[in-house]
């Protein structure tokens, strides 16, 4: 394991993977895309330590055969050279033609690992003993059968809120003999929304923040008809006013109300914490707690305001606002 890690480090340094010049060059050679097919322009191959040791051994054997004019040593040397050359082509072929397609991700909180789904397709032939990983992550090893697709979920730790982009994924193989390593660095345009890490604290008192008073919210329900509002994605079809739509008045949803509930405003300036990240963490924890309790809440971050409401859409909107607050686009 230690030798393998050291080998990765040597290869990374040889390829210049960490240099800005190399990053600019690889960005032009393998542009970012949601779907990538590996070909000769996108595959790199070098001997491994075992391959280099075999090369040194072959040179020594050849010198010995020349010195002693030994036909048997000649035959063995040329046989190993042939295997070496065939191994080079088979290692390259094991990556060539492989298709990689990003199939999605989901938001996570700071400190978690972002799940990144990836589909690999073997269009022409099978691909064996593949390894996929980012720097400082454990490789995911798999095979892809000919004519089949394999979906795998990779995990990358996240330590900062906002939009997370994992960077270029390394796809490599040492199949079949381990004398060469063929690899590619692909950027599948993954983008994961990272929420602040939720922190636990007592909820603020009623009326804290917002307009300075606790607001009364008529939560949507099934009791009293309140009127019509413009249709919003996600509205139930049973509440659509089809008559108004048939008269050409646009699509509207019927609004019903239940008895009023006290809503709570969550305000950044009123949150505890020594710095911005801690205050955002407490606000995140409050959003999750109030949603669990079923108590309406609003959010105010400086000039950004989200009115009191409940539901997954409101929760996700609040969490996204917290995640992107003060983050450069």
C-alpha cells in the first residue's frame, strides 16, 4: 500500500499534475464535459516501477547475451521484450473507448462526503481492473463488461460551504501485467451545493428579527378558501382553477387556509457565534429544527429575506441561501 501511494506521487510529479502550466494544458486537451469518451488524445501511459525494473533487467540480459554469445539468453530476452511491447498495447487498450458520464449528485452539509454518481459504458470491449479516484481519496476499483453500463457512486469530502467542484477525476489501469499504468484526468463538470454545518443552540425568542414582532401565518390547508394565486411549480392539480384557465385568464391555484400559527424569524445579526460561519451554522440548525417541529419560519440575511413558510421547497431555499451567502459566484 505504501509503495502504491509512493508510485502515485512519482507519477503525479512526472506528469506535472500539480503545476498550473499542466492544468492549463490539460484543460485544452481534455475540456470539461458531462460525458467523455477516452481516446488516444486523452490517455497517457508510462512504465510502472515494475516495468522500469524489467527494462533494466532486459538491458543487463542483452549485454550478457552479447558478451557470452548465448542463444538461449537472446531468445529469453527477445521473448520478454515482446511481452513488454504487447503489455504496453493491452494496457492502453484497456482504457481506450471507455465512456464516462456524470449522472448527478445531491446537496450535503460541510463535513460530509459528497456523493457523485458516474456511469461507465463499455461500447467496444470490456475494461478490467479500473481505478477511479481524486488526490487524497481511496480508489474505487471496478470492471465494465463489454456492451454494458456500470453505475458507481464516488465520495469526496467537503470542508467549505457554497458550490463544490471536485476537479479532475483520475481514471487509471495497470491491467494486464502491471508493467505500465495508463491514466486519464477527466473533468465531468460536477457541481455540488454544500450547506453550512448545522450547529445546535436554543431557538430565538418569538418576535426576534424580521419586523420586530412575531408574525401570524395562515398555513396552507384544506379548511377555508382564501382566493386564487398564480400557479407555481409543484402545486397540486386538484387545486388548479381549470375554469379560469379555460376562459383564457391564465393558470391559477386555489388557496385554502388553516388556523394561524406563530411564525419565527431567523435573522443573521441575532444569531450567536463568534464569526460568520458559526452564525450561519446556528441558522442552519434552526431551519432544520423548525421544519421538524412544523413551525413556520422566515429567514433574513442582510438584505435577503425569505418570508415565513413551511415545506421542503422552503427549507431547501433557506439552506441554499445560507450556503451561498457571501460566496463569490
